[in-house]
């Protein structure tokens, strides 16, 4: 969906964010001196994900009452455009889930297909390649626009090089090692490997293989002459928009964080920031879950200089109800990254009686970025353009 289409959606009742925003395109001279933490963008959740294989999805729906929350098909009933199309539509934060697979082939067989009497072989040759694999839930929710991390990174990098004036793209890397086999160990399902020191180093190596380091906003760049990363961000050390247009930054969540930090205390020499708690020497990025309950706390973190990611919606709830409470709270909180499954409305919302609505999340005023409503100062809420 292109920007013009997003503008139409923004004007549609029930689909836009808070009103009263100056939607003009701010001149670069007016905004390029802003720091990275003084912007706000929309991100997509599980950005790589395609709709669950239909026969398996139908089977899971039939036995939903017997399943754990992790296998609840209701929360999987969405899909995403290819990464480049999301970026074309103005999404500026992408989330990639990865599993460790240093030898290759660990996720080639999709054992959940046995539940519907189908062969388990995927016939996806790239799954035999050594390296991190991109998927949501092994054996059951594995459909992805990119099955390898390096492939996803390459797609993002190519788009970035073709659009050198874009505001920085945030890549949220969630490292996962839980599988359904943990709860059902006797059914021959796929288990996952932990993220050890070697895996932590391999993360940076795969990023370097796809994206030149000078194209990446690193912890070292932000720390500069400060003794710690946290001191730098508390002192306004995030680089300016002028210095970061056309570039990418990463932040890490999940199973690999401990090994990643331990292998480089303070994140010295690392390529990614990590989900952290204020007070840690490496604290710069914080993931916050509930903008309705925690909106004031998020705003305070933003005021203190941290970069915060929060969610505008949960599962498919808002797409069914049309409730915009969490969305509007997330935008108002000042969280620099507001993540959603619905940067475009679910197409089923066009059908009366479908049980779906036209719920969606865009920035007030449209566009790919705006000045931050909490940390943007006198220049808050201007539309930040990329032309």
C-alpha cells in the first residue's frame, strides 16, 4: 500500500490517530537537527510473517480448546506485506524473529503437518543453509517472506540503498528458543538450540555479511566519549536525523541478550542495542508492553533519553473490535516505535458482518515519521518527510 493510499485511510473515520497535528512536510532544516530519540515511527510486529498454512490453521481452529495460548490460532489470523512493500508504505521499524541453526536443516521438516496427515518435508533448500532462521513457531506457524536472517537483511538493505533520505529503520531482532516441543516432548516435534557465546558473535557476523557497518547506527557511535551507553543517552547523545538518514539500527530481545552483553560488556564493539532496564551500563532501548497501563512510565523513559518500543494492539483483538484506546495511548506516550499488526486495515473489514473492522495504525498527519509528541520540544508534532 503506497503513501497515497495511507493518506486516504488516515482520512477515514476510525482509522486515524489523534487530530490536531500539523501535517505539512517540515523542511529538512527544521527537523534534521533533531536527535533519533526525538522522532516517532510506526513499526510492524512479526514483520516477516505470512498467513499460517491454511489446512493446518483450520485444524488448529477445530481443536483450539485443547491448545496452549502459544498455539491459539486466533492470535495468528493476520499476515504482512513483503518487507519492501511495508517500507514503501511508511513502516520504519521491522521485527524479525530468529532461531539458532548453526549447522542448518534444523527446521527443514515441519512436524506439525503430521497432525493433518501431510508429509513434513518443506522442500525449501535455504533451510539447509547454516545460520539463523526466521519463523514464528516451529512446526506450526512457519510461513515467512524470508526463511533466513541474511535474506531478510539483504532485502531491507537494498531498499535502504535505494532510498538514501529515509529516516532510520529500526530492526527489532527477537531471539527465540521456546518451541511446542517443550510442552509436548514426546510427539517428535522440533526442539530449539540455545543462544550461546558463539551464537551471539554469529549474530553480528550475519549482520556484517549483509549490511556495511558504516550503514548501521551502533552502540559505539552513540556512546562516543561517554563512559557508558546509558550516560550517553541520558545526556542527549543519540545522533541527529541529519547524521542517520538512510541508515539502520538494531535492537535485540529474547534468549540471546545475556550472551550478547556478556561477550561485550557495555556493548563495546557490538552492532546491536539490547532490550534493557534503566540503570544498566548498556541501557538505551526499552521494550514496554502496555501503553494504556504504562503510558506515564513510557513518557518518563522518553523524557530521560531512552528509546522505547511499545505495542498499539494485541493479537487480533483491536482488528475485531475497532477499539483505538491502546493505539492512541501508544502514540501519545512518546514511544519512539509504535508497533502494530495493522499498518493497513485487515481486508476482511470491508465485508459487512465479517467480524472485522477497518482498524489501523498510522501516524497523525501521515508519513513515515513525525517529531516526538513528548521529546520533540517546540517542534513536536511535525511531519518528517524523506524527499
